């Protein structure tokens, strides 16, 4: 028999209505004229850059919370109320429990976790460590293990790295998996969303923040230890704009930091999308410079900032 609406204040719908704004925090639903519509779970990829790796236990808790909220987001309000009724019925059998909204929500989450058959922490940790091992391999992201990016930034864990022209998510996520705090800057909104989604899927959202902007109108807010630029990172910028952008990035880079710029070989039809190599050389006087040929017509320019003499 269904519980009375006022029986020990145990009706789930009563709890849902009383919570008001808390419903919108716990259930990612948008209510229009009393009818819930599905919304998209969005973890905040543009939040504060991390300063230390989060624990696996914390990652697991975020994983469970995300799975629960995604489930709530996928079912109707009526289905949620039924789970709420079930939670209240369970709690009402425990006389020592003082029923509060928080207690009801916790029981609802427990029931959903059971329905989803989510793995235990031990099982999840085992899988996660195996996945992280794969994510730390450049080949997983389509990057040559002998590429200058891999060699130059091998010891850059726990460092701040800018990836500009992030139309390919591989470099950003590879560096994030290696422990870097990555800022990805790209003017194309779809490319930024692709980086965000890939970071979500890999569980690396706290290591990657993304900005939809071009380098001409953006400046770093932290000291950088590495800058990685694709050929399109400077697309559309004039010679003067490129000089100004490089000056900003160089001043924000720590001593010993590295800049990697992928360029298009001179004399090719695609040259207008890249950064002229000779111009790059002229902008990095006082830095240690090297150039390597990579795939096809591309070259990788590397400049390392010399340590200041005391």
C-alpha cells in the first residue's frame, strides 16, 4: 500500500516539491511549466587549472556522481518520483533515521547506483590505472613516439602547458595524461568542444581548460613551462600581430621553458596557414633553437628559453 502523503513526512513527491531550487542542483533538469526537459551534464572544463593531481578516490567519486546524474537526466520526473518513493519506504523502516531531504537524496543515489551496477572502487581503480597507462602513450593519441613534442616535454609533468591551434585534441590530452595542466586555445568552437568532450571521456577535465579564442586576443594568466602551436595557431594574424603574440608568450614562459611551433615548409601552397620559419628564427634571438622535419611538408621549430644569469 502506498504511503500517505503526510505519513511521517515520508512522501517522496513532498520532498521533491519542498526542495525547490535544490532539485535543480541535484537533478540536472530544466523545468518548463512544471514539465522537466533533459539538459546536458557539463562538468566545467574551463575551471581553474589544477596545481596537483587529484586522487583516484576523488576521481572515482566524481565518476559515480556523473553516472548517477546522467541517469537522472535521462529519465522522466515520474520515474524519479518512483525511486524517491522507494527510497522513502526503505528509510521509514529504519526508525533511528531522521528523515531529511539530504538523507532522501543519499538513499535515491544509493538505489540508482545499485540499478546501474556501477563497479566498486577496487574494480574501477584497476581499470582506470590500465587506461591511464594507455593514455600516457603518445601512440594512443596518434603522436609519433619519437616526435619532438614527446622528447622535449618528457619531464613536464605538473607543469603548465599552452596548446594553441588545438584543432587536434591529441597533443592536449597526451600532455594532460602525462600530468601537465593544459590550456587549449582554438578559435573554432567545434574544435574546442571536441577537446572538451575528449577530456571528459578520458577523465581529464580537471587537467584541461579550453578557450574559444585566437592568440591575437588572448593572454596567459599563469606562468608557462611549454607552448605548443599548430600551423593554424597564427592563421589570420599579421606580421605585427604575430610579433606581439610571441612577445606575450615569451614573457609568460619560465626560464628553461620550451616553445614548439609546427610550420609549413616554405614554397608550398599551404604556406599561408603557417608561420614562416625565418620569421620565427628572428623572433627567438637569445633562445636555443633547433628545427626538425616531420610528416610531409611540415617542420617543427623548437626554441628553449635560456636561464637568466644571476
